[in-house]
């Protein structure tokens, strides 16, 4: 089965610092072996279906342990590679 990709944005609500929430999600993604490409506004992840969805669930759980947040995710099976036409993110 081909892989999927997801664009993930986290928004920490009523929290003094944003970085602990984002760092926690990135830790989960990286520990799973997903292809992880952090950007200025979102992170692109790619891998097999089960790993991507399991990691999204765990990343939300871990990030939410820091307080209120919103996770916005777009998932695609049409563009599983996280590179754009120029080969960069």
C-alpha cells in the first residue's frame, strides 16, 4: 500500500510558550521513523497509513498534556512525497 502525507499545524491556546507543544509533536513524529519536514507554519510528515495516523493521535495526546491546543491536519494519498517540484520544502 502506498504511503500518505500530512500537513500538521499546532496552535497552543492560553499558553505562555508555543515551543514545548511543537517540540513534543516533532519528537513523536521523529521517533516513529516518519519523514518529517518542519516549516515556519506547519510540518509535513510522510509514511505508511498506520504510522502517520498513530503518530497524529500520539502527538496530539502528548502536546495536549501541556494545555489547550488545536491541531489542524490535511492528509493526502495523492501526494505522499513531501518534496515540491523544486525538490525542497
